[in-house]
């Protein structure tokens, strides 16, 4: 009987992980413009630079997406509350100023990424 309860508990953890960690979340973004650059500050604490993707379409809409992985592995926790977002994130931003090419400088600053584009 105890084994069956443990199995049910384990399966319910897997199910909750699928529900809780597959929802796409939107990071907060600030946008600045200087004389020569367009700068975005994106709140992505716990995300590695290699897990961030950027693409710019022909209408100057920037898509930022990627994944933030949970530092707590499935099956090793009893969750008492959950406010942090993990899993896939995605955000579209219409850039009002044309930028030079599609090259960006990405810099991590204590949980906030600074994305800098040169203006045309």
C-alpha cells in the first residue's frame, strides 16, 4: 500500500511539473534610446545567455524567447508555494527606431540582461 501511495505521489509531481513548467511567461522589459543605440533591459534572473534567443522580423518586431530552468529537480521537493516562473519565456517588442543589421550585444547585469542594438 505504501509503495502505491509513493507511486501516486511521484506521478502527481510529474503531472504538476508539466502543468506548472510548460506555461509560457513574459519577462519585464524596459526600452531606451540614445543617440546611437536602442537598449533593452530584460528581467531574466537565472537564465543563461545560451538559453536566450533573439530574432527581428521585417517589421522591426523583436522576438525574445528561451527557457529558464528550475534549480530544483522534479521529485526532490514538496512545493508549499510557487511565484517564480520557470520554463519557456517569450516576448515580442515593436522597435520604433530602425536598427543596424541584426547584431546585438547581450550583457548580463545581476539578473537583468542588457541588449544593445546600433541604430541605422
